[in-house]
């Protein structure tokens, strides 16, 4: 089997990450604490990538940013364990458990997690005391109940702002639980898990002061949950990317000979989409001679074996479908830039309508044509044949025809890719998001003050006419 070699993903971070790093020196009144519990930082998976870009945007907008992680995330193969505290491009970070290395022992992991959560809560209290009520905003990028619920309740007690991030609607997941009984799905447990997920995520939104929604669908869901005075406290933000991170020239990986299409993501989280793409590729291979399909993303040994079984079931070989696993950022950009097309299928489901995959922004920045589906946010931003190729959802033939079109028309592929990169620079570049988020948080502070403090005109009346009562 042809396999891409996993690489260290922190190649350019050695000079930027240092133990015991000092604050970056910003003097802005707003202090942001970004919390995440299931990933690492600064290198990691999807959550780490999102936090890096949001944090950099805020730092460039002159805010103080600290990322707190209560425990070491499940690192993918090939990553290097970083210091447990340091500085990355102006963003302070700390693993509050005291280590960035995930212990292989069950009880040690639990011990580290307890320590990490307790210290995380103490860090929040310290920041609240230092910054005052309106100087602190806690951003919950993690969705785990043990992270979110204590922080949301602590915010009510100490009265500081908390905003939650919605990038997917978890209750819409068809696989809310993996529990089975005698090899078959346990329907009662599945139902209970769905009900719990729906109640918990609605509560998380309801308790928050503000919500960051990745799509119009999630914006509507959040507004429907929030009480009337807070329905405006939702900011729809788009996917983000550092366009300048992508290489300008088109590169061809040495390990792959000939044309290829590429999909990148969490294989386990989107396994059905990967299987659907395998069937599309099998059809495309009959029309485009020598075309290969590259799959990039972290996966366990068990998941890899399951994937290889699906490859064989589709009548394909391991030389045709290259399972790349987890690769470095540098190698990932090389793979992007050498592809015939970059694939991001979305099915016509509630889950997909709520999503807007951040990976699409990276695809666009590489200058290669993106093939996706007309679901959710896609029609709002993309024009088929101009800055992307947009297929009908769940239409295998239409998706395959898009692959064939760019494979046999390199000039068209280059033109669409260039237009997509321009779109990413105009709409998705991270630098414009920091100021937007700052304005949003300040608006939450202003609304909060107006709800809790008597009107200034009433205060003036009370001072100049002590015998007059303020208007109700």
C-alpha cells in the first residue's frame, strides 16, 4: 500500500513556543479566555486550527488572548508534545493539568483531568478578579458538559461574559451513541442519548451571554432558544483561514505520481461521506485514466482496517486509494496544491445544513478547485463554475461529472482555483474577524449594562430633583 509518511506538525513553532512565556503586552481592556477540552494547542486537530485563527485575529485587534486546556488532548500520530505553557503568535496557552502529554494509564489521565479542571476554574476566577466584570470574556470552543456547565454557572455567580461556539448541531448526529447490545444498536440507549444531547446543547446556548454560529441554520436555532432580550446576541461568523500560509506555486508531492483528487478530515466523524466518495471515485476512475484518490486525516488502526475493507468492497486497490493518515502542515499544503480537485461533499441532512466546514477555506487558499454540494452556506458564497464546483447534494453522477470536468480541463481548473483563492482572501481571511468579534463582545457588555443599571437620564433626574422618582 502506498502511504504518506506522518510528519511532525510543529516544524515552524519551535521558536514561537516557550515555557513560562510572558504576556504579549497588549493593553486592550478586553481579556479573552478560550477554553477547549478535547484537543491540543497550538498544534492539534480541527478545534486547534480554529482557535489559532480566532486567537490571532483577536491579538491583531489588540486584545489579550489566553487558551486554557484542562487536559492533554488525544494527539494524532506524528505530533510532538509541546511545553504545557507558552506563547504562540501572541496567544498565551496553558495545559492546566501541568502536562501536554496524554498519559497512557487510565487512572493517571483521570487524575490529570481533575487537577486540570480545578486549576482552570481557579484561573478563570483570577482573571475575573484582575479584569473586572466587563474586562473578561470566556469563549467556550469546547462543548463537553464537564467543561461548559461549571463555567456557565460560574459566570452567573461572578458575572462575567461567556460566549459559546456552534460549528455543528450535535443533536442532529445520527450516531449519538456507539453503545450496542449483542452486536446491534441499542435503540433505547440511542433515544436517551439523543434526548440528552438536545437538552444539553439547548441549555448551553440558553445560559450563554452570546453565541458564535457558523451558519444561518445555527443562527436561527440559537435565536429560537434564547429568551427575547437576548435573541440579538448571536454572531454569524464564517470559516477562517490564513491565506498567506498557502504556497503560491503549485507543488507536486514526490510520493504520488499522476493526477489525484483529495479529501481531508476526521475519517471517523464523516465515515459515511468517505464511503460515498469512494463510490464516486470508482466511477470517475473509469473516465479519467490514472486518477488517484488521496485521503488525509487522523485515524486509528481499527478505523484504518475498516476503511481498507470499504476500499476493497468498492472494487478499488490500495494503490488507487492512498490513505495518507496524519501529515504535517507543510506536507498538507503540498498535497493541496498538487491536486486536480479538493473534495468537500455535503449530504442533504440537518447535520450538513448546519455545518460550514472550515477545511473548505484551506482548500480555497491553496488555489485548487473545490468540489462541494449545494447545501447550507455553500450557495450563499459560491457560484458553480466560477469560484468552485457545486454539485447537487447526494447526486453521485453530478459530483463525478465535476471531477471529470476539471481533470480534463486544466486551464478551467486553474481559473476556478484562482477565483476561489480570491474569494478566500476577500471573505474568509482571519485578520478581519478579530475586530468583528471585539465589537460583538462590546455590544454584549453594553446591553448587559443597560439591563442592570438604571437609565442615566433617570439618575440625573434623581440627583437634581431628590423628591422625584425615576420613571419605571
